[in-house]
């Protein structure tokens, strides 16, 4: 959800202490934690908007647009 992503981007270290999904991702990725990027609320909102935009693109469209 957007709320979960916002919390994850804001304070990943706190999520790793308490959130089962965050703990599962940590385990899946060889215990390499997401570093805290110290993002502000406006930046987090922009990232979430981008995630929605990229998910709405047809399969392969984003890859083709970036190919040179």
C-alpha cells in the first residue's frame, strides 16, 4: 500500500524492527538492509507517484524508452 511504502521510505530501520513484511524482504535479500535515504515527505510522495506511473506502463514500454 502507499502508506506502507511511505513508512518504508521514511524509516526503513524502524520497519525492520517491527514489520513482518520488511523482515521477510530483509531475509530474501541476504540480510542487506535498505539504507535510510533521509527522504522528505514531498520526495516520498514523488517516488510513490513514479511507482504508480511505471506500474501503469505496458510491459516492456519503460525498458524500450530507456534503451539507446
